[in-house]
């Protein structure tokens, strides 16, 4: 940190100032020895530690980058697989729905045609029944010389129209 650098610089400047004050002075000799010790410490231990720390930081960064890339690759792969599965599911669902709608359409058309045939057959049956009833009633009227009213409708021997009671 900046504070540590400043303290180190202050100590070194103080030692240099003391060493410059006098070469024979015991304090100066001690300062020279301290400077040598400090220099040796800086060269042998501190620089080695800093280099190791830098190497460890580099290795840590590389490992972090590799892990982050592996995670991103996994996420990309998972997203692609999920998107493909979703696409396939929607295609299958659409195909099934279209098939089911076509089946419903075919069944409805078939049912409608069958219903129309039944209606036509029933109309013919009803018309035939009315024709037979009408013929039978005319025969009865002709035979009995009377008028028969069915559903309040008069037939041949009286005037046609609604029967009045």
C-alpha cells in the first residue's frame, strides 16, 4: 500500500542521512550494516515473496478465467439444449393439435352428412305417412260420405279450411 511505501522510504532516508553524517561514527557504521541487512532482505526475501505472490495471483487469475469459461460454456450448452427441446415440444404440440383439429373436422363433416341423411329419410317417412293417412281418410270419407277432421283440418266432403266448433 502507499502508506507502507512511504514508511519504507522514510526509514531508508533516515538511515542514509545518518550514514552520511560521519563514516567513523559508530552510528554510521551501524547504519551501513543496517542498510546492507535491509538491502539483503529486500533482494533475497521480499523480492522473492513478491515474485511468488505475482505468480500465485497469475495462476489464480488463470484458474478463475478457466472456471468462468467452463461455466459460460455449460450455460450456453444448456440454453441451446433447452431451446431445442422447447422448439421440438412446440412443433410436436402444433402437429398434434393440427391432426386433432383435422380429425374433429372430418368427424363433424361425417356426422353432419349422416344427420342430413337421417333428416331427409325422416322427412320422406313423415311425408309418406301423411300421404297414407290423407289417402286413408279420403277413402273413409268417400266410403262413409262423412267428413273427418284431423288436427282441425277438413277434407273433401266439406269446404277446405279450419273446422269451426
